[in-house]
C-alpha cells in the first residue's frame, strides 16, 4: 500500500485482494440503475459496478476531485450515477439501506433490484436478521450477498456461528439460500444472475454465500493472525489466475490477449494515481458543504476545523 507508506492516505484500508471473483461475478449481473451497497472492504465493489477509477483514487487520497469530494475516504465510497448507494464502516449497517433501495423500487413499480454485500462477521449482527426478515415479509427485490472470507477480523467463522454455512440461515426467512465458490467468477455470476432474475420478476429476496479468501490481514497495519499455510493454500486458487486459465483453455482469449488487458489495466490505475496526486485537497470552508441544506461558513483557524 504505497499510499499508506508515504502517509498520503490516512485511516484504515481493508483490501479485497483474493475476493475479486465474488465481487465482479455479482456486479456483472446488475444494470447501472440497480442498487448496490458495500462494506468497509469495498474498493473493488464500485469498480465492479462501473465507477470510473480516477475519482475513486482521488477519494482515497482525500482530494476535492474525489467521488465524495475528499470527505468519504477508503470506507465510504459512493457513486449514485451507477447505483452505488455507498459503503459503510459499521458492520451490517448497509443491509437495511439495501432493503430501503428494494422498497423504493417496489413502491415506484420499477424492476430494479438491490444487492447488499456483507461479510461473515455481519451475519452475527441484529441488522442482518432484521433486514432479511423485512425483505421477506414485504417480498422485496433484494439480493443478500455474503462474501464469507472465513474471518471476522481475527475470529474464525466456525467459532462464532452455530451453523456451518451462512446460506443455512435463509430457511428461517423463507428465501432461497445458495452457496457458491467465491474464487470462480463465472459460478458467482450464474448464481447471482438467478437471484437477480427472481427479484426482477417479483419473487422476492435471496441469500447467497460466496466462500472466498482475503490475502491480506484484516486491514493495513493490523497483525496477521491466520496460519501462514492457510493463506498459502488460499493463494493457490487465486481468482484472477483461475479465470485466466478458463479463458485460455476455452479458446475465449489467448495469452497475448490477457497480457494486453493486464497492461491496459495497469495503465488505467497509474493514470488514476497521477490524477489523484495532482488534485487539490478541500479548503477548510468546504468542511460542511453537502452535509447540511445550507452552507456553514468555516474560517481558517476556526476551532471546528
């Protein structure tokens, strides 16, 4: 994390390396006008939903050109233009927001759906149970999508759950519960597409559990607690490498094609970083802009700044 090492980015950073297939496979089933809610580990989710990288990078560095004008940071990215209702550092708090998005779509009579990403730690929170129950009672078009990376910070899922699978809990709320290999992007796409079709047709919510792995510790500068051999075993099923192998073996792409895509992505990221670093930071007087109905003047040296 070059940004953190150079003190260009403040606060925590929760990387989703290793969880790319679970993210992209789900997001590829959505339209721009569908809703999505992320988590504290959601750098990849707005990208998967179609948000441009330059404003996202600028937001990470707290710049005025950021997607939230430099006031959201790493754990609070949002882009309403592509249906990203935001991400939240409060575990499980995004689920009720997704339910609200589904309720909005139903009341307006559209066929939009809302997809809520959350981790395995969130299923032990009351908001998880309340959200699934309400979505089922009101038959809302919501897909509850758990990225089960096996650990809630440092606590193994098996130490905190009375049932072995998150998907097992779907039965309590009269909705389908599906388990999918979170390292297989096509498998994630297929199971989410089925849930999206169900929601669009008015048949209500679904719960999906994508079993995946994160390659880094819970967050930047947090000590790793998992056994090294467990991490190494997970890395053997890297979702990017698996999908590249699928593309080549099926004849859908050549090694040269993949190298070209890799180079284009690296260039896009590099340009995003340059854009962020060249952007200005917000002025003190902008501290309360967009937070209240009217402007709140803040002068340089004001103790509130």
